[in-house]
C-alpha cells in the first residue's frame, strides 16, 4: 500500500518513522507530476518544496501552529498531506480544489494567498494576535527568494524585528541564489548554533554580562557584535541579523534529517527567526529541473518527455502581438523603454530584453517601484511602457494616481491578462482594472477588440503626451491581420461596426466579438441589432453616445470586468447627466469573486457569451415593448 494513501492529516504523518519520509516524498512527487501533467499547474516550485513541507508538518502542530505559504505556488505537497489527497485529481478544475491555499478550503490553509510577498506581514499579524490571546503556538511563514524582491516583505521584516514577534520565517531559496551557499560548514554551524542548550546558554550568558556593574551593557553589546560578525563571515545572514532576526542557514532543503533537526531546535525560540533553506525547482523530475521557468506554470504535458500536449492551431496571442509591436516601435523611437515586474516571458518582453538590453528593465516583484520608476524616466523625456498583469497592477494603485497621473507623465500601461484568466482563479483574474482606473484624471484607457486594434492602440498610447492604459486579454486573438504601419486612433472615438434599428450592443474589448456573433443570431430571428465598439473607456465618445441615447432604442453594454463602476456604469452616468432616457442593461462581472475555471465557461456564467447576450436582448426588447 502506498504511504500517501495512509496520510489523511499531519497527525498521520507524525506516526511515520523518519526513515519512511523519503519514500513518502517520492510518492508525493509522483502524484504531483501525474496530476499536473493532466490538469496543468505550478509544478517546479511544488516539486522543490516537498521535503520542506514534510519537515514542517512533522515538527509543528498544524493547524494550531499556523503555516503560511507565500504566493502558494509551492503548496501542492501541503495539500496532499492535509486531507486533500483524494481530491487532488480535481486540482484547478471547476468545482475542484484551488491551485493556491484557501482559508475556505481547509483549516490547514492559514491564509489565502496568490500574490507574492504577503506571508511575513500576515504571519506577524497572526503572531501578535496569538500573543494578545495568550496563545503560545508558532507562526511559520514560507517565502521564496523571488518574493523577497518586493518591498512588502522588507516592511514586514522591519516591523517583526522591531516588535520581536514570535515568528519563524523560512526563506526557500530555489532560484535567485541571493547569497552563496557555503555548504557543509554553514549547515553544521546553523544546526549547532540552533541547539536548545546553546540557545539557553547564550541567553544566560547575556543576562550575566548585562548584570556586570557599570560595564555590563557595553560588554554585552561587544559580545553580540562579535557573534554577529562571526556568523556574517561564515553564513550569508548579515541582512536578516540587521533586522533583529536570529538567522540560521543555508540548509539543504532536500535533507529531511537536517531540516527536522533544525526545526526541532528553533521551534521553541520566542523571537523572530529566519531559516534559510536552499532547494531545487523541479526536484525529482528532470525536465522541470532542466527548465524550471517553463515548468513554473505549465499546461498539460507528456510525463515521459516533458513536452506540452499540442494545442489546436490558433491565432497569435495578444501577449505575442504586444511584444512584437513594441520591438517594431522601438526601432523607430529610441525613447521607447520597457519595464516589467519579474515577468519578461509572461508579458511578451523577452525579445525586447534581448534586442534592447539598455532599454529594458526588470525590477523584480515590485510593481509600486515599477510605476514610479517609469514616472521618473518619463520626466527625462523617455516613453516608458510598463507591462504588468491586470491583477498585479492593483498593487501599484497609489503610484498610478500620485506619481504618474497627477502630473500627466507619458507612461503607457500595457495591462495583460485583463478579464478571465482561467484555472488560477480569483487571485489572478483581471476583472477590476477598468473600475479602479476609470476615476483617475488625465488617464486615457483603451481596450482592443482584436490584435490588429492592439497595434493601433499601442501606437496611440506611445504618441499621446500623457498617461495611457491598454487592457487586453490572455490567450489567442481573433486572427485579424496585423499591419505594423497602421495609423494611431483618434483618442475618444468609438466605431460603429454594424447598424441596426431595434437595439444597440455597445461593447468594449473582447466582448465586441461576442456582440457581433450575437447580432448574427438575432438577425436570424428578425431582430436588427447595431454593434458598436466603444474602443475607449476614457474618454468616452460622447457624440456617439448622445446619438445612441437619443434614439431611445434599448442598449446593452458589454464588458469583461466588474459591472460596478466599469464601462456600463460610465455609459449609464453619461446618459443620466445628458437626460437621455432609454432601456439599458449592463452585462459584466457580478459583485462576487469568480472561481477558477475555463474562461469560456466563466463568461457563459456571467452572460458574456453570444447566446447569453441574445437572451438578454430578447428580454430587454420584451420589457421595452410592455
């Protein structure tokens, strides 16, 4: 019988002998690879964290001891040993378990994650909450080295060191090698320094030094500096010691015996502690070890070869068209620069980074810095393009308002993954950008209906002497022919794609295609629907809207974003201000967080597919005629 089949909770895990844990780790890896090969998911990070996961649950009393996984890309092994092994085949499937930790999914998921660098802040809050409640249980926050590029992590470290919170931070160093691994000596010293008897001796000796008359404090500080200098020389922990953390490591994150020993030693320390472990992304699966970036977030693939299953031929992705267009434009415009926040591949900027090394900036997981950095470049006469996923741009809201738009700096925001993104779920859908950007003065906001229009909008944005944002979806375009010589659009002008006497389908971005399909279906029923591509969320085409509203024909607005405060709301507000009265129905994302699932199914659930739009049109016409 497989060991994994006997593990229904960490309590079962603790019943195993240490010698059984490597076998269990192997079974967990096999399960993760098998399910991810069929469902897709975050493979490399999860494979690298298997031993670390087992060691934490083996030593600590979860869920009484809280365990937080930063981002959550590495949490698959955690799910498997906390009662979700039988449901693991449903990973990232509609109605199945999430690819990220979710409080609502398990009592072992102490904090819902999906965006990076939140674990230390949340963990410190939990630690102080437990202290206030008289609860001595531990908080463990596991954060990757990539997440340590975000300022939020350092804000939390600074507070934790100052407030002396009872927090264990485990730095899972699996890629960036933020400091050299000095190997066996470091591992030996960390395990030795962490031994309880030495910790007790150290504390007792400190109290003795402080008690010495007159010179006690000075001698104590000298001894502390001497210890820290020695540790800084033999280990890469100087930074964390400066934050008042006790630092241990680096430890090989695949040596279960070492991990368990050191966790046992340090779990009783009632102060901020940082344990530095080094792991290998993709550990145990050669294709993922060889190419961890490809297997970070992977579509279904063949286990034997590691090659993704072929997809049906499709049009180029919007992301690819963006990357190609930026490269073309950079040839003619030496002021054009590109900025990304740790996502050069995901945002389509890899080619630009190679072709224009001096004009490309990857700032790490630091969206706030990326935006203000762009504003600074713009003051020097450059035209920065900031390429960030919609869901991550949320993290830089103040910088967009205060540092870019307040003074009208010519920064172009290329907002990728706008709308539904699929299996990563609510933390990754890009559904809020229109609603949170629309109120900001000086900002032009566009959304293309196809890839050809994306090219025109990029030219429009670069040519505009002020801030602009272009939101475009994940995945393939429509197959529209791209013309690199296309002319920029006239800002604030929509386009009538189809005239109609009975009602108007007024859409923005991707839903324009569904509106055209819906109009074809309605035409077969004798209903003549006009289709209008607004093209701009801001400024609206007021002349066109005035014409539409004056006709008093029913209007349906369509947007792949939250309905509250979005495109439909802006049309409704304009009609109200102009005194235009006509039946109007807004179709967008309802007031709830949308679960993971295929984008087409999610659109159908929100009424944004062609057949749902047809039904809305029938109902609205019937109501208007009553």
